[in-house]
């Protein structure tokens, strides 16, 4: 799947190794863990701004958003403002873990 492509996976789970099993060995997979960006006491808006600023400039062919809380907002932002190809996946834990 996605041979010779660069994929950014935005995930809310730490150390999820499942991604590598889904894609061809020639696929460049980058991950961005949302929970690593949380700081105690900050509002969700502050977290969201940090995430947006971090991921918009990451070079990739496709972004897969697997984060439940920020999923729709982040997918829309990446598509409209950053001009990225985005796939949003919800309920991943139910089907794959």
C-alpha cells in the first residue's frame, strides 16, 4: 500500500508499531504523536495551535489523522490551509488493537 510515498500519521497513541505492517517497505512513514504536545494547564485551543503549527510544514504526500478529539478540526485545517491530502480514520482502536 502507498509504495514510494511519504505518509505522515498523526496519532494519539504512543509507540504504535501497527503502522509499519500496513505499508510497503518503500513507504516513508513519519509519525506525530499528539499526546506528546500536551502541557498541563493549557487549554485545548493552545494544544490545537501547537499541533497545527507543527504538522503543517512537515513534507509528505498523504496525512492520515487518527486522533479522535482533534480529528475533524485538524483534517479540515490540513486540507484547506496546508493543501495536504488527508485521510481521517476514527474508531481505529476498535478495529485494529
